[in-house]
C-alpha cells in the first residue's frame, strides 16, 4: 500500500493564514525556530506540526513579550515536555542547563486533558514546591505549562510572589507581577475601544511594538501608515490601533509624536468583532501593550 503523504503548506499560504509577512517566517527559520522541509524545486513546505510550533512562537512573542532568544529556550523546553512529559524532573528540574531558567518561572500543573490542577516552582533541592512551599508529587500523567496571571488565582500569585522574593529569585521576564487588564463595563459588546483615544505617545514606543507581535498597517496615500495591527489567535481576528499623524513607511520615526485613536477589532473580511469574543488572556496582553506605551514628553 502506498504511504499517504503528509499535507504541506507553502510560505505564502502560511503567511496569509497567520497574517504574517513572509520575511517574518524566514527570520524564524534563520533563528532555528522553524525548520520547514524543501521540495525538489527548493520551495519551503510547512507541515501541520510546523504550524502548531508557529502558534506557540506567536503566543510567546505576542502574549508574553518573550524575545526570540527566550522563545528558542522555551521551545526546546516544550519539545522535551511533549516528548517525555513524565520525565519533567529529568529534563528541567535536574538538567544542569535548563534548570536555571525553569527554576525562575512559575509552572501551571495540568491534568491529562490540559485542565489546571495547581501550580508549582522548582525548589533549590530539585523538588517541586506548591504555594505553601511544601514539596508535591504531581500525578504521573500531569503536564506542565508556563503560568500566566490571567489564569492563576490571586492568592496563588501572592503566595508564590512571596516565595520568589524570599529566595531572591529573579524572573527572566515579568510573570508573577505582570500587569493584568480587563474590559470595563460595556466594552465586551463593543467593537471599538476609546479609552486610549487622544493619548499622546512617543513614536519610538509605537515602533517598539513591532518587536512584540504588532504589524504595520496598510500603507495609505503618500506612504503613510495609519494603524498598527495585532492578530488575535489564528482565526483571522485582528486589533487595529489608529495613529495620528501616522508613520511614513520609509522613515517610521520622522514624526516624534503619535496621538492614539480608537482600538478596533475586526475579522479577516473587515467585519467588526466584539471584544468580549476574544480570550481574556489575549485581551489583557493587547491592552497591556497599549496602556504601557511611553507618553510623549511635554515641555515644562
């Protein structure tokens, strides 16, 4: 019987599906984060496994603001988890290289179906410690994921925050103390948010968002970019933040100040989408990116 060939996707199809520029996919390949195969004609071919890995990369960069070096480390850690979850201690708790990073993070403990059942950290003696700093033995089929404050109880965060402070554990990126933002009354049904409207911010801060999962919007007349966009999930929903006066495509920093307009949520066809439809974690990270923008300095 002839073996069925796995389904593959070209770089243009993947870029369109995830609303990425093909150069971004090539960058991920150069950094070793993605390794598509090649056809006889040297065309890049991505498998479903590659797409799943890409979703993880985008989640880390957009939701947690992890840089590419950190993504590589976390992907390597995740690969080991997926391949041998029952040997978590061997690869992360006891491993001389990955243990240092893993011990500086809070881990969510999940059951075999991916439901959260607790949280833990890696203690100095290599055991797993809970919120009371007691050693725990997770179920044999437990899985582990990097915890996010949106999906972690306030008491748990406070308890682990105290432990990390007591043991002077410095985290590689903001996790336990990460700001969490929620929709205000009436915003869940809205497709446009005006709470940031009229804020003056430094153009340099807006440009910095392009390294955190945001993309340049469409180029209008005169080469002006009027929005920056952030894809939400993988179903084509995008958040667009309007800018005034905008940024010239050839010299983004030519205007030092931007006045923020509305934040608009829409699908791939341009139809409005209520903010209440997106995941609370994604919504929190979206608002965090905007509300933390450096204000434009005013003259005394």
